[in-house]
């Protein structure tokens, strides 16, 4: 039996998005995930303190304050905490995070049940995935283009993959770790925009759609609580508000597709997350998952070009 009602599925089909509360278990999944990241960040800060890049007092700060202090001192906290490799410049020691609590999130029953309701029983975890940790934006000095730590410009998720995957029905599953509301920068959506075409995206300062290309008269905010999710069709136009609160907004972008379909990022590893017909093909070993990413990093570090490119260049007339 589907965990989504006919009305919920109909709403997703009509509007291109769906907000669901309490999908991810806070005790079994979110609590270990938060603990894992707190330990990771504490270790990073301790290393920067040892190198003289941060004052020792930062070790006693809250999670969000540690992020702000690290950013202000030029310490790269994002790459070691992200759950993907970057799209270029990969070295043998390029950091990323592949901890067991992240794998438990990717394979948790709540997310896979929702994905199955929309995609069917054969589900692959697509490797277009990221963590987003957004402190109060005005505490981050200077112009920042990284959409993972500041407000995200309007975009369609299909734009970040290769054109060869344009026909693939990838389901974006945006998971809230913290409360997300209009004050701390929740997502916004243009309902029904998935029925349109893929719009031109300008790659500067971050990949986004010029606001002159679409109608924003019916933009809707999408607040959601910890453990809740926002589901997106890959063509739905969405973005986020800036965080103007003293509360960090923390989320994960995960994607699922039907097994056998291409991901749009062939250089990165996906895996079978659920299979009703062949459950023995499901990956259930966090160490093996981490090993897939380690092998991808080693392979990509040995090449000069991973073959990634933006579809659009910044010199397009619409981007001027």
C-alpha cells in the first residue's frame, strides 16, 4: 500500500511539489546524524585551532557559531561536510563526508516509502546530493555564491545534470534536519512550473534562472519541521529565502530515480536503495557505500577532466 494518498499524488502531479511532515524518524535517523556531524565539525575545528587558524574558544561554541567562525577565518567547512565530491578540481585528498549516519538517511524506510509511491518499487539513490548548512546570512561577510550556505537562486534541478538525463524522472527529496520557516530561509516554489520547459540558467554568481524568464506572481513558501521533506519534480522552479534569523537552517538534498535510468552525473556512484523484485541487490553496507565514493575520487583525481560542463555560459544575452 502506498504511503501517499491519491490526493497527495494528484497534488504532486498537478503542482510539481509536495510537502510532508515527519517522514524521517527523529530518534533513529536524525539524532545520530546530528551527533555524527557535531563530532565531524568539532574535529575540523580542533585541527584548525592546532594550526593557529582559529582561537581555541571556538571549540566551545555552538554548531552554528562554529560554522560562522570557520567561515570568517577562511576555513573551508563545506567540502569536508558535503556528501558529494565537487564537480571539478578533484584530488586524491579532496574531502567529503560519507559517514554511516548519512547512509542510514539515504536508505531510511520513510524516504524510500515516499519515493516508491512516486517512482515505483525499483529505486536507485542518485548521486546528485548535498548537505546545506545556512547560518544567519548577514553574519557571513562578503559576497558569497555558494548556494549551500546562503540563499539559493531560482533554478530547476534538471539543469544541474547532463542533457542525456533530461528524460529521466529524478525525484528530489529535500530533508529538513532543523526547522525551516520564512525567517530562517525555507524553500519557495512556483507551483505548476514543472509543466513548462527547461529555462536558461546563468552560472554567475551561482547557477540560477533570471527572474525575467518566469512568472513569480504565485510563489509559495514551504515551511517544514525537522524530519519533514519537500518533494520536487526535476522541472519545478524553486529557490530559497535568505536566513535572517539566529537559527541555522540545515537540510539535505537527496535524489532518487528508477533503477536502470541514468543519473546525469555518471562520474559519481549511485546504488540500488530498494528493489522489491531483487532485494539482494540493495546496498545495505555503509562502508561499501563510502568505498564507492573513495574509488570515484581516486579515479577522478587521476584524470584532468571529469567531463562536466554548464549548459549555459555567463556571456549569454539574458545573463548580462
